[in-house]
């Protein structure tokens, strides 16, 4: 069954002199009454990209530069000593030797809404957090450095990027919702090139049960996000998700990171506990796909 076609055009705010804007259009989608073991084969099991920390082109977790962490009162000093003991025990037990290792990496920083891509000296540190345990983090190793919320991403690949200053255009829900609902066509207009995003899914209206995930609420499944370069006609899949209990799309951000006069794409996804950032870098015209998946990172996690 298909819902009636409803077209809605919304112009996003113009954020800079490039006259960038986003045009939204709803389109119909398929509905099913229920998904259970009897018919769950209609749920597409494939997922892209596979979001695991290993072999990731981005620093998976980012922390504040150590020079900005000030602990002078007795309680803070005591807590730091206790946490350091936990970390040292973890490092010894797991024979980890790369704590406090230094490496030059490119990073995008953001201060006063001005984004900068530069090479920085970075440091890898193992830190303890209540609820999250001991995990590795990358931070910019400079004085005074950067707070965590001032670092958009740190690249962990071996690509040489040019210095670049840029702004960001964000495509968020047209209804000011926390997530972008599927079955939208979003056309991004920009002098550097127009992009068309097709965000599609089917809808289970009632009970949904699939491989251990169950809910009585309406659930989108077979979710996909494709982008089309309207200048070249090339189409690329950016995202495939079996169902929204895994990930939901918060927003799409667009900017020219590497100053190649072609826009790059950032997707922000939300899980039950975490917010993730996925980065796609524009590719040369002779490549089959217009974008390269650079990697993903954790923006925030609400650890239990």
C-alpha cells in the first residue's frame, strides 16, 4: 500500500554568499502491517558502511588537549590519581605500549563557527571514564590546545590535505525534529555543484521483530541514502541500514574541506546511546564514485 503523493518545498536558510539552499520533496513509500519471523525476509540484511573502530580513517574518539585539563583542588587530584592507577593497570594487563604516542595528523577545528583544516601534532592517550571504562582517545597536543567540542574531526589516514578555511551548511529536519524522516528528496543547490539526496525507507506500521529487535511502534526499515551529482549524473550509496533501531539520521552537513572546489559530505547518525559522524571526501572526476568514505567517529556517548 502506498501513501498519497505529497510534495513539500522548503528553502533552508541561506548561510553564506554562495546562495546555498536545500529544496525538500516528500515521496510515497511502501507500508506493511507487521514484521515477524514469518515475513522478516523482506528486511534487507545488508549494511553500509560497516561502522567498527578498526581500520578507520578517522580518530574514533577525541578528547580535550591535556594542557586544558586543570586539576588543582585536592579532590580532583585524588580522583585523577585513582583514574591513572586504573589506566596503568589496564595498560600493563593488556600489554599496551602506544599510550602517549605522538603523531602528526590533519584535523578540522571549529572556533566561532569558522572551520579550519590544518596539520597538528596529536597524542594518543588512554583515559578512564565511569561507565565507559578505559578507552583510547586522540587529542591535539598543543599549548593551550583545543577543547573536545572545538575539534570536528581528526584524520587518521595518510592523505595530505591542503590548509583550508570554510563554513558548513547543515540540512536538518524541515519540521525541527531531532531526526530526518525517510522518503525525502533533498536537492542541495550550490555554485560548486548541485547534489540530490534520496533518503528512502519502507514503513512497518505495527509490531516489528527482526533478529532480536522488537517494538510495537511504527518502524522504518530497508533504509537507504543515495546522493546524485547533478552535474555528472553519478549516483552513489552513502548509507544502507536494515532498520532504524540501529541508526537514525540526524542531519547532513556539506562543506568543501580540502579546498578542491567540490563539496564534501558529513552524515550525523544517532544510536540508542551515541551520536556518530561519518565523513565522505570528494573524489577526482576520473573516479567511478563521486565520494570516498573517509571514516567515522564518536561525537557523544551517554554511557550507562
